[in-house]
């Protein structure tokens, strides 16, 4: 049996562990653990130690020496994306800039149904390649763990095809892909029955197969006008939990009501929250539900941001995700979106960085990443600067120069 050597990487001018931070509530920059002139000691795909570089040198079998100033963080986690799709919605975006409404765009052949049509027509191989391409782009931007939803198939067969493609992509890309079954995105226009009947068909025809084939442990539903109402969603979530799935609610994007359901259902997270009220904020803060806010969707639609500051001040746990999708959030750059949200919502750097690392990992129920400490996955990203504050100060202009996934450097 081959004995794995201890490998030391560094020195980093600053290392931010993101360790020992509370899961919920506000954070101050003084709470960040910053190690100067630091190193990361790894063994295979896990971290053995972090600390002063010179102290760790005596333990290392191999040393990877870095030149220049670098700041290292845990690999980023994007807890909400839709990067498995076919087709383009650039035409929709141009029409939106001309003042066309969502309904106008849909009537002209655009909108979500355009993506559904292209995705249904694509094969598993094409969808896999598209997903890998987008995942690799995110990986090179420092995102080492990416949640990926289905939801553009909207039949049992097409949804399973999407989940198959995500599974295949996960074996190709360097990033970890965490699949979520979003068959309850909207009721498809070519389904002749009611919304409840559509959801019941997914419960019968799709979710048992998804569970038995281990294609996803997570089920999500979109609760809003034009999607599913709370009564049908409650029924669906209860049944999904009965099948052994964790559940997530796409909540309060345009109208409220989803947060109360998320809390009632014991959801892992409530995602979006642009229309969330003070009453909803208190509900989230008093529960275990994690608030996942999506500044990319606000930027893509030209609407206000979710009340991130109020959520934190009330005592909620806040995660920031990109929502990368073909319609409302076509950017995908998590660092840029988090930095912009931080300015508008007056988030501290500690709150913003935690929201895309340790707190984001918790939103996906992943306890082995998001923090640099012994025993965690060796996922980390290094930025070419000497002061961690430069990262958000640059508002997405300063990108990682190096990325490691499970101890392997995937970007030089």
C-alpha cells in the first residue's frame, strides 16, 4: 500500500480559515481568523494542518513553494445554480432591456418554455458537455462545490435525463456537483391536468427512481404566482420528505408565502427572498432554515436585492449564491455578485465571505468543506494579493490565481 506524503503549500501572506464562526447572525471582521505567512499541509485530498509556514515545514515530505503575495480562502460553494440547460436566452435579455415584460417575452416564443424546449431536445451527452463547460468556468473562478438543479425537462423522462447529465458531468469536471431535483419548477404548458396532478405524477413516476438510482437527495419546489401555490407545495414537500429527500423552497421571489411553508416543512433552505417581509424574516431567524439570497437574479431582472442585512440582524443564517441560469441570472460570477450585494446591503467582509464558504456549505448539508482546518477537504483558492480585503474591494475584478480541489491544483 502506498503511503501518502504530507505536502506543504505556501507561504501565503494571509490564510483565512473561516473557522470558529457562528452559523447564524451578524459577523464582524475581527472574528475572522487570519494566519500570516501561512501554509496548508495536506495528505491526499484532506487537510492535515494549517498554520505558520515555517512551523509546518518540519512535517512536510514535499513542499510546494509559492512566489509573491497570496491570500488563501476555502474553496467557494455556490449553493444555488441551474447550469444544466440547452439553448440561449440572449434574445430574451435584449427584449427585457427594451422594456418587454416576462409575459410579452413568453408570447414571442421566449421565457422558460424556450429553455424547456431546447433542453428536452438535447441528449444526455450534449447536456453533460454543457454542464461540464459551465462547471469548469465556475471552478476557475474559485467555486469548488456547485449545487445544480434540474427543472428544464418537466416530464419524468426529461427530468431524469437532466439528472443523469448532472451525474455524468460530476465525474468529468474537477468541481463537486450537488444535484437537486427541481421537477416542480412550473407546471408545463403541455400537461393537461392540474398543478396537483402534475406534482403527483412526479411523485409517482420520477422521485422513486431518482431515489433508488441515487441521482439526488434533494427536492425543490418553486412557490409563487405562476408556479405552485402553498397548498400544492405543502402536499408535494410532505410526500418528498416521506420518500427520504431533503427539501428546499424557492420562496418569495415575487410574492410572499414561500417562507412560511419552508419553515413549516423543515426545509434546508429558503432561496430567493426578494419579496420577504419583516414577518417572514423573523420566521426564518427563529428556525433552522437557511436564507439563500441570489443577487444575480436581482441584477438580471433589474429588481431589488433580498433583505440580507435584515436577515442577519434578525439572527438568520445567510448564504449568497449565483443562481446562474439562462433567463434571469446569466452571469455566474459568485465573487462579483457577493461583493455587489455587500455594498448595497452593507454586509461586512466576514459576513460576505462566510456566505460563500462555510455557511454556504452548511446550506447543502456538507460538513467537510468551507473551512480550512484539519480533517476538511483540501479545497482552497488563492488570490494574488497581500490583504484579504482586496478581494471584495475589487468587486469581482480580482480573480483567483490558483485553485486546489481535493489537494490537486486545478488552476495555475
